[in-house]
């Protein structure tokens, strides 16, 4: 029964369906809601990511400058082309992967297998 209702909206996106159901006003309200949701969620994600970067790599730097650096990089790569984003990722991914492996290897002496599963209890010796 639900498939019969969906046949009416074949090939339409959510904004076109909202225009069909509520007119242009409902389409604008729903479009504004989607845009504000994407802006808020992306800004929260960017802030959390930059705060984590600041804690690990740049403890003496203000988080505003780390966020500004990311915004400048995104603006430059989007201004150039989509292929520049791919080329940038090809440069950045090995550097990030190497730094994560290096951080893990350098902190390996701090790991204890006794603390991996606290369910089994902690050995005293």
C-alpha cells in the first residue's frame, strides 16, 4: 500500500515532495531547516575535530587559528578544482597515517595488557 503512494513521487527529492505537499512556503521552510541543520552539524564537527587536533598536536595554539587554517585550506581547494582536493588528500593521508602510527609506537611503553580487560581484574605483581 505504501508503494502505491511512493509511485507518485518517483524521481523527486525531499524538497520537491514538500512543495507538492505544502506549496512553496513549506518548501522554503524545509529547505531553510536543512541548510541550518547542515551548517550547525558541520560547524560542531569542525570545532570538535580542531579541538582534538589542538590537544594532540598544537597545545600552545588557540583553537581559533586551527579552525581558520582549515577554513582557508577548504576555500583554496574548492576554488581550484575537485581534482585538487583529491591531490591534496593523496598528500595528506600518508602524513597523517605516519603520524598516527608514530604516536602509537612512541606510546607503546605506556600500554598495559592488564588494563585492557578490567573485567578480569588487575594483577598486583
